[in-house]
């Protein structure tokens, strides 16, 4: 066994050998689904938390980039479901840490079934907004929820992150959200 081990270690560099045995990094999860950036460039490295802007309205937010979540979510101050021309819309008021507020009326594209840790099953409206992170604008489908106070009111999951961002879990706030 020792001769085999020494042959393996002398044939392959140790780092390459260990890398072959290791599970994929967090960033690899972020690249698993979704569409590639239009420019065809490789995914941008960002931290696990980043400054973001929500459009329209250019609302600054701090976002948690969560490779453990498939979907994205926006924790809002308030929301209500209304009807326009027979379609369901959500009137939401989003608030950031500095208490800047924006009210949006957005068409509900669907309702998602979600369950909090020990809570009942709930239907949440899903809307689309444009999110800017690290100079990249991308449309996000967001579950709308009113769940109390969270440090990060904007959570961006794998569907949003895929093929556009790679997450470095040791860093945060790496790039400004300059999208114009």
C-alpha cells in the first residue's frame, strides 16, 4: 500500500490529486443552471454578499448570494394582490437598510408554494424585477414575502446566479453595482 501511495503522489502533484477528490466548490453550484452571459465571458467572481440595485427605481440593497437556494426572494415591507384587466398584480413596497422605499405594481407571473422552517405552506406571488450586481443587469424572478426583519432583504438564488456569477464564500462587497 505504501508503494502505491508513493507512486500516486510522485506521479501527480498533490494539489491536483486532492482537487480530483474534492467535491465541487460553491461557485460550481452557481454555474449549474440558467443562461450564460450575453458577452460569452466567464462568470464573474463575487462575494457571498454584494451591493445591488433594483430597477426600476434604482433602489440600493444589500443582497445575499445563496447557492443553497434555487429561487430568489425579496422581503418587502408590505404587499397586496390586486387585479388589473383580469390579471393578478402585486403592489409591493420594498425598503432598504437606510429606509429608502420604492412602491412597485408588478404583474404576478405565478404563485409559488413555500414553507418556512416550522410554518404552514404558503402561496407567495412571484414577480420580475431587474437586479444590478457588479455592473451586470439581469432580470430576476423574485418570491415576494413579508417575513419580518432580515439582514439581507434580497436573496439571490442559483437560477439568478447561474453562468453569470461564481461565489467566493470568503468575501463580501467586492464590486459596486454600477449599472447606470
